[in-house]
C-alpha cells in the first residue's frame, strides 16, 4: 500500500507538540474506523470526518464547509449526542481526569484538538492525529458505552483555561459512529 504523508497532518501534529513524523497507510481489511457527519445549529451539513485507528493513535480527517470564517475550537466531546445547542455532547473527552489545554502544564484532555482556521471561503480540510487515543480499547476509548462527538465552537480555544478554553458556544456537532 502507498503511504500517505499529509502536510496538514504534520502541521496539526507540530501544533499539538508531536515529536515524530507518522506515515499512515491506507485502511486495510478489518482496520478500525468511524465517521461523524457534522451539522450546524440550523441542521445544515457542514462536513464529514473520518476517524481511523493507527499504531500511533487516532487520525481524524475532515472536509468541512459552510463554516463562519475565523479561528474555531475543535474538540472530541464525551457523549455521542448532538441535540441543539449541542450541550448534550457533554464535556471534552477526558478519561484520565486532566485539566484543559495544550499549554496547561497539568493538561490536557484527550479531546483537546488544535484550533481550526477557516478561510473566507468557509471550507477547510484538516488531518489531526490524536496520539495515544484509541477508537475502541485502551485507557482512552473514543467509542465507549455512551459514544462521543466532534464539536466546533464559535471562538478559538485559548489552549489553557479549564474546562473548555474559553471557546464559546457550540456551532457544529457530529456523533462519532462505526
């Protein structure tokens, strides 16, 4: 199989403090994967994300559109339920009971992801590696008994303030499912 090395994944990984380059293979038979269809508060589709288990964590790849331009927080939330205004998705995925934020010395939640920068077109493609996470096993399973959701917030995550980085309201949500 041909290896894929995404520049977007490398940049996201660098922003998250990763220390190594990961080559990701195309999905093989039996490889764990999941998907989330994200919708805004009006119920309109804003994109699709795929989540794929790799030896180094879970790779989230998303193609998003119809989002407001600017910087937005992007998180994995602990509950697989997206009823407007998306508070039903619960807090960030945090099975190890850490504090919030990539810049927090006591952090970070498993669900803390790098901010999204959405250009004026309202469309963006992203790849994010969630190191040491797992879709269905281990200490931080994303697909546990109550599921999980991907959430986009109105504002940027400050990468520090507990519990959610002062990111503002939830503007899009998608339940993660197999």
